[in-house]
C-alpha cells in the first residue's frame, strides 16, 4: 500500500481494537456477583464494583490486577468486612484466570496491520499493566508488524504528542485508531492528529463519551477492514 498524503504514522490501540479484552472483565464481573449473591442483586454488586474501580484508577491504574483488587474491596464492602477467605481466594483465582486467558485476535486485525506495515510507521499504543500487555501482544502474534510499542499508564493529548513525535513526524502527520472515544480518539485529535473510532460491542462504561462529530479530523469505521480504504480516501 502506498503512503497517503502527509500521513506517515498510524497508532493502534490494542484491547478491543486488535484483540478481545472487555468480554473477560464482564464475565468475571458476573462471577463476582454470583459469589456475592447473598449480599445483593447483580446490578447492586456491579454498581459497587464500578465505584471501587473509579476510586482506584489513580492508585492502581488500568488492568486486571487493579480490577482484581477492586473486586476484593467490593467483596469486603458489601459483606461489611465479613467476606470469607474462601471468597477472597476465589476472586484471586478469577484474576489469575484472566491473566492467562488465550488471546483472541479480532476480525480484520491481522490483514489490516499487515497491509499497512511498511507503507507507514505503525505504533502500538496501549495502556495497562506492563506484564499483561506484553503477554497479550506476544500471544497475538502481531508484535513483529509494529515499528514501536508504547505501553503507557494513561492516554491523553500529551501522551500522543510525545509518542508521535518520538516515533513519527509529530501528531499532525499521525493517526490513532481505537475503540475508545475517550482514550484513543479525542486526545489524539486534541494533540493535532487524526482520530479513527472502531466501535466494539463492549466498551467499559468509564470510557463512554460523545463522538466529536464536528471535528474535521474525526472518522468512524465499522471494522478494521475499512481502515486502508479510509486512509486512501484522505489523500483526496
């Protein structure tokens, strides 16, 4: 694929853009609700868990380990500190299962990245726990297709300005592709780049924001298979 216009660098999100992720959090959340069924309905347990996650993001960051600690905190809270050790053990086991789950690459991910590789500088930009993100990347088999890997604690405009200046020609000549409007699209546009939204059927509620439809550098596609055509269309 020939390089398009002034665009030289493409950033890809990982979780729920290149491979499945959120579905495992949802399944584990249901397991937690079942463990604590004597202490509240599923909706109540899920709401308390979300409150714990929201409180703990600044302390634990993103990822399975922080999620597991938030589940334990939720169990302590809803049982008024009477949660049995067996439940704590079961929660820890559920967290370990999440950390060893096989990687399921999403449709069109491999062929799209392969098609763009070589024509553009490709950068994987993902947030979360370092060990877990490295594990998922290795399991995906996609790592060798990227020119650079950036595992960051959070994604904001400063993150994209720094990453696209380090690995490309600056944000103005870069594009970020991902399933999260809040983390992948809005801050990339704020930094001066393109933001391409690829919706996933499951997106964490804390990542929900309105689409910036008035932004000239915002685009949305239904799946990654449409990305090469979109990029070609931008050459105009």
